[in-house]
C-alpha cells in the first residue's frame, strides 16, 4: 500500500480503582491531577482530545465535582472526549463468573446513556490479565463494535484482526504492539512509529499516548504539528479510538481471523499465577456471586407473584460485586491497604444477601397454598431438577417431635441423617440438624415433612474393610493417611487422591517462582529430606447415607534422623507451621466425592496444592470458561520457549471445573473459588493457597511488602472430584459444576399446606443452562440462557405462567430483531447455536 500512513495519537490515562494506592488516593490523582487538567487543556486548545475509561470514576466526579462533570459532558457531546470501555469498572475477564462481566457493561452503559446520551462502541481492555474466549460474543451482544487490548495476543502481526469467539461471533480487534504507552514518550515517536507501522495491517496506525494514572501532556499537540511539518509519508492526528476503528472497519473483510482465548504470554504477561494470590478474595467473590445470582432469580419471581422486588438494594449489592471484580482487585495484585474497601464489601454482602433472600423466599411462600402439610421447604436455584445433599436446621416445640427417621414429599419418603440434636427434658426434640438427598424441581421448591418411622425400601452405603461402594464407583482409602483411590467399573480413575503438595514459593503477587525444582513435600513422601507429614488423627464416620473420612495432619519442617529414614524411624519432629484437617465425603446417591480441607497456615512463602494422580496421559484437558468450555495443553510447566515475555508456568485459571479424560474415562475437578489448576505428568492439581511477601520484585510494580498476602491464617476450602465415563460432554460436567456451586436452599416453616413440588422455570435440553433471571418492567422478567456443549440445539423454556409477550434482547437489554420464538401457552421454543448466549424479555 502506497497511501500515506495515518497515525492516531490517543491521549488517555488508565484508571486503577485500587492498586498500589487506595481508592481515595486514586480519586484524588485522577480527578484533581488528571481530569481537571484535561478540561483545562481542552478549554484552551481545540485540537486536544482525550479518552476516559470507566464509569466508576465518572460517578464519583458527578457526586463531588458537578461543575467538572458538566464540562466532561460538554466535551463528550462534542466528540472530543470518548468514553471507551464504558464499563462500571474494567474487570478481570478470567476469574469472575459470566454474569458479573455482563453486569459491568450493563451498569456502565446504562449510566452513560442516562447521563451523557452516549453509546460506547469501543471496548478498551487496557490492562486485563488475558481475555476469555467468549468475549467477542459478550462484547458484540453488548453493543460494542471494536476492541483494543493489551495482553494475551499470540500473534503480533498484524495488530488488526477479527477475533472470533466460541460461538463464531467476530469483533474487529486491535492488539497494542507496544502496550498502551506507545505514544507516552513524545521523544520516542519515531521509534514507536517504526514498530507500529510494521505491525499494522493497513495504513491506519493507533498510537495510545498515556499510562496508568499519568497526567495529560499538553505538549503532544505541538509534537503532532511538528511531525506533520517534517513527515511527508505520514500524517499524525490527535484522535479518539473510534476514529481509528471506523477506518479499519472499511477493510475489515480482509483482516485475518484469530480464534480462542487471548491468554498467551508471548508478547505481554497475563500473570496466570495471580489466580491464587490473596485467595480470600476469590473464595468470597465466588460465594457472593452465586448467592447474589440466586437471590436475583427469586427476587424476580416475587416481582411477578407479589408485585414488588428489591431493585435498589440489588443494584447496590451488584455494584459491590463489580468493584471486587476489578482487574487489580480479584487477582489480588495490589498493596494491602487498598483492600479495605474490598473487605468492607465482603462483610456487607455476607450479611445483606442472606437477609434479602430470607425476605424474598418468605414473600414467595406467603403467596402459595396447597394440600401437603410440610415442616420445611427446599428451593432449587437451577433450571433443571436437582438431586443433591442438603442440611436443614429444624426447631420444634416441646413434645412436638420425638424421633426423626426420614422426610416425606407427597408419597415419596427419604432417609435422613441426624447430624446433631438437642432435646427437651421430656425427651422430645428441641433442635436437630438433618441431612438428606433432596430432589427439587427446576428453579422451584419441594415441600418436606418430618416422619418418625423408617422410610420404605432403604439400602445403606456399602463399606467393607477400607472399600466404600456406591452405585457410581468404589473408593479405596488408606487407613494410615486417608489418601484415596477411585475405581469405576473395575478401572482405576485416580490414586493418591486429595494429596497435599507443599511447593517452594519465592515469588510475588504476580508470579509463582521456585527455588527448588521438586516439591518441598507431599503426603506420599516426595520432597526434600528434612520434613515430613505426620498423621495426628484419622477417624471414619459411617452413616446410612454417607461415609466420611476425617484426617488431621501436621507438616513438620524437620525430622531427625533425616537420612536413611527407611532404616531409622524419626525420633524428633520439629517446626510445625502447617496443620491440615481434611474431610472426605462419599455419598450413597451422588456421583461425586466432596472435600472440605481446612488449612491453618503459619508458613510464609509457600504454595499448597491438592493433587489427584491419574493414569491418563493426554496432551489436552478441558476447562470451563465463561459461557463455554475450552481445551488447554497439559505439561506446559516443561514448555520453555525462547524470547517470550512470560514463560508459561503451567497453571491456568478455570471457572467452576476442569476435566481430564481419555475418551473412555475421566475426572472432573470442581472448585468453589479456587480457580488455579494444572495438569502435569498425568496429575491434576488445584491450588489452595499461595503465600508471598512482596507485591512485586520491581518489574511488574513497586517492591512493597504485603504481609496480608502471606496467608498466615486459617482457611476452609471446598472442592469436589467427579469420576465418570466418556468425556466432559458425556458426563455433563457443567451441570455437576453448577450443582456444587449453587446448593439447594432449605427453609423451615410453621407446618402449613403448600404444593408438594413447584417449578417456576424449566429449561431443556440439558445442554442449555439458565444463567440469569432478573426483574424487568411490570410483570416482566429478563431470562438468559446459553448452550454449553458446542452444538446447535432446539431450546425450550417453560414458565409457571402463560407468556403474554416475549422479545429477544441483547445483553444490555435492548430489543433486537432476533430469532423466531415459537410460543405455546407457557412455553417457548427457539434455535440456539453452539455456545450461544440468548436473552429474552418475557411478560407473563
């Protein structure tokens, strides 16, 4: 191409809500030292333009500085300020659940429309630690046409391309060859230009001119004028991103197509080890996301049934979740004092969400009458019938109940396990916690009554010696250390399951680093000669419904003798800084094994993982990602490419599950807030915690001590193993992952007549999953589903009332000319593509 090159210099600043400063520090820096100066330059220099990223900062300006806010509105209207990204906050896109990513956009775009009359079309992903594989679909269905991003691309040339998501949706994308600082140093314009033009597909070149929390440079105006006076082959202009992308769009059909996630460290680091930094944030975020989405579903139903909902309170809860999903918050990569706001949000939501859920469920039940007298109700937040373990706390009046042998729903009776109880002086039950396998209809409830006689036709879980058998598999456990082996149809699935591995940790919040190339120690005996695990106590609890292995283990950093230990038994055990309490739960009626692992850690600079050793040796395994699943390579720990900015560490984040299969058998490991995983040498690892004492060693950020990130505290981790036949699709691993993360919800009631079973929304077939139900307008709900296996499907949604009106909307809930929706009474059918997301606004 012989046309003149056009360079679009985009002045900007990247806004961090928290990082190495606090939230208030960043407000002060970005408002007083940056945006006030931006407006000052704009008032004096008509040529100047600027990019603003996130709504969270604008919301604060509106509250604190209304005059400044009005000036920003003026320049947005004139096109001199572009709000690119336009999310509430710029989230990490790998760790939060899928709905959180949508709500960042929904809240942000709603604000921009209401306050500015502005529609953001450029997604500006300046600093996310990699991008998940469904973002092209999420962004396009949220009204974005273009994407500019910094990290994760695996091809540098050309810097413009079409990025295709799992479902086939494409978005025009630009990867920053020099990051978002390409034009920051005005004296280096020539050097940056040479690199950028070599990477560009056409004659249009994007040169971002700014950095994180960096004041604007008025001198860029004169530098651009000087460039144009001295360069005949190129033209430089101060611009906004949309000006650049509108030119690229003209030749978009000629751009190459790239597919899959942008999670490669070849040109820019994506920091996969941040998946285990400050694990308390990940654990709490997962728990609170699940609880808030559950609350939102039932709150939407009260909107239909009772005519009211907790709209403002839900919005407030969501904003706290969105703050905690920020790209320097949920990865845990900031200084300690920046997380004060995060801890406040967590504490607030832990109280607020359960309170609202109790209120909401009470309102729902008050609107129902039936013919079955029940003592408690179990709610199911998922869109298919779920059978799962549930534990219920029940209180009774004096003399009301003398024994609890089972529960009854209609004519069906089920055995219960009485976990604990207290009694009145006359022997009747005052309080009891019972557990049982409840079967609850899709997004609905089942009513249960306590029975004092043994249920009919009951078989207990089988235990012979150290072998536990249910209808799904055989579990062999070691009576010495509690490690387990699992066989399915006589074939080994894994051995030495749930083995604790202690690794050396010499890294920081961004990177795991090892100073020895073997584990410090494992429960099976690997590691350096000095230390050892010591089993302090092991006991077994057998009930008709479950078999529980309890193990208390201490890790000692030193034993003596520490050589020839096969000949001489240890005499001295010293320096115990890690204590581990394991609970391994095998169920009679569930195809998974649950693990509750409590770690009391007083050992700095360590990584603690759980390992499952299989006899599968495949090149790939499958991870759940937002709205889908992707394949990743195993044994990346050994991959040592030359000239990569970031050598692969072997670990990756996943959403709720990973699956390692050979096509005949497989193992799904499900997490509940421990996203970091690795598959190496046939072993599946899940990281429980990582203890570091520095934010960075000076490359990724400042050298700041982070005592809170040493994780010298007590943690409880919950995860699960699901052995199965076939692959993850045959096993429906995605359903088991949801069931482990979205448990059934029991509620005691005063004995009264209710329906035995009731379903509000049912979704079929099973590869189509409901991800959200939220209140809409009067008698309206917004329901979102997606396809999970990568195959086009005819989807059916059945509502509890007849459909009066139904429209397809996009992710920000604008009506679109979408697919054909075939309505029959309370049921709608439609075609859904592979890994496609479909959102419907329904009036019932």
